[in-house]
């Protein structure tokens, strides 16, 4: 984003009208060099503002432009400003800024300036070049002796306002960058704002464009696009909660023992009755290792195995792993996740994995299945609780009826897991039944 003035002074207040032709020409140039951002750039509604130092956005996707700033800034630089401002909105810097303020107890305009600077560092490290001119005065991580490639939240821990940031005091990308409303904002009820659903639709369209042609976008945008499809929402917490709920439910980890007689033995003279005792629950994890599961998903499965061990109190000896494609490949007790061999790569029939897990001794109290869902399921409810971690498929979820999960069969849509399973979509915020 360009500084208000080349000499660092206050922006000029001129009586000239906003040069929309120049501003729109700059936007068109931005679309030509960053075509994957076209949907977002054209979704912004321009509002003339003499209170805005340069250009700024609000959380409702309005772009406020200073006529004086537009008049003195070359079209090539304005294109960079367009991309910079829309990046704040696509990356939800206003929502993330609000969360940071709440979680860390930050108050005052100085902290919001820090958020703006940190958000700019996240954007500017790889957004320019390849046809997009870097505007004068942009904030770069290197200017603060910070590394490239990190997120706004990470940068916030690494600097404070001081001599190195005094040249950024003019910076104001608007409430769309840090979440703090400005005097020029039209607000939620103002004209030409996007609804929450419309904003989500824009983000999804941009993410689709980036995923469709990943070589055209910098690493930061590719990372963002993947998270837009599979947002870092609390699915791990949901999976952990589902497992803890299963292992703590009635019947899980319970068995009869003669170690301490039952209280009702007193009513049966001459007989010793066993008491129902709770022991640490055992978990068997069935990992789908078929050819349709990617290496990245198998790596995620190993991380989830370690998380499952933590969910049962850290007793790794109580967690076993069965790798399964069309057949089960043995039961392995968990010593460490890195040592579990995940064998497979063929077709998929997790019924074999269920059978192997349920035949193991000691018998598991909970079976956790990590799969992409391309499998037939057991017709009968297993004799223990079942949790299914379902690897999300972009645009092709089993419950949507849309899209294909099998390249050689465009009509194929896998069945949902059975009703008796608790389902959590891995990579999604949505827990199932």
C-alpha cells in the first residue's frame, strides 16, 4: 500500500472528484496479472472518501478511495493497492484481528495499528512481482527484521511499536484489515455491502481458481486456498471430543472382576459375585491405506493416532493400529506414531479392518476409523462404539450427492457411514451424528 505522501506528510485535501476511470483501469490491470483474484476484485464496491488517507476497505467489502491519492498514484501502483486491500478481506484479517484482541486483551488504536502492520507483513512478502508493481511505502517483514511466510498472528508476537515502525504511523487499511470501525465506514446497513453469505461465496470462488491452477499463485495464496476449502476449524477438537465421549460412555472399559466382591453378594449367602469395575479403555484405529487416500492424508492419520493416545490419557499401550485397503494388514500396538507401518495402496474394503480390530485381544472398547469414505461398511453394528474420521473431499462430499470421488466412474458417490457411527469430517468444522 502506498504511503499518503512521498515526503511522509499528511494527505492533501483537494476538491477534485475521484477519477473512477483511472481507478477501474488499475483494477483491470490487477485482474490481468492476478486472474485468480478477479471475483474478489470485481466484488469490491468503490466509495469516494476524503477522510481516507489512501485506500481502505471495510468488512462489508466496500473500498474507500481518496481522490487525491488516486490522482497522484500511477496506475501500475494502484493495481498493487487493489490487490493488497482485497487480500485483507479474503484472508479475513478483520475477523482474525477481532479474535486476537479478545484473546490477548489488546486495547487502543496503537494495538490496532500493530495488527494492521502484521497483516500487511503476511500479505506483502510474496504478493508483488510478476506484473504487479510494488507500491511505494509498503510494509515488508524484512523492514522489521522478520522472516517471510508467516501469518499475522505470528508476526504480532515478534515486534512492538517503536523506532522501526514510526514510518508506518500513516498506515490505515480500514476496518477490513484490523476490525476497528472507522468514521468513514458506511456500516452493516449501508448501501452496496456484501452479506456474510456473499462474502463466503467470493472467498470460495477465489480458492477454487487458485486450486485449479496452483502454479499461477504464490505459496501464501496456495496455503490460503487449501485452508479455505479445509478451514482450520475445531475438527481436531471435535474428533478428540467424540473419542473421549466414546471411551467414557457406559460399557466402555467396563468388565466384571472378582478382585472386589459386589455389594449384592450379601444377599446371596455362600456365593461371591463379581463387581463391575472400570479399567482404562482400549482403542483400535483402522487407517484406510487404499490408493484413493493421499500421502498427506496418511500423514494426517498418523498425527491423529498420536492425538487419540492423548485423548485416552496418554496410555499408548492401549491404542492399536490396523492398516487396511482391501485387506487388513495386521494389528500394531502404538509405541510411537512414527513407528506404525501403513501398508496398502490397493482397493478399499474396511469391513476387513473392522473384523481384524474386533478379533484382537484384548478386545477394543472403541474403534476409530480414518478414511476417505470410499468403502463398503459393515451391515451390523459392531459390539463397541465407533468413531469415523472422514477425510473431506473438495466439492464431492458423500452427503451432497454432487461430484465424483472416483476418476474412472463419474457417477460414483460413496455411501455415508452407518447411523451407528459418530462421524467427524477431518478438515471440516462439522461433526456428524
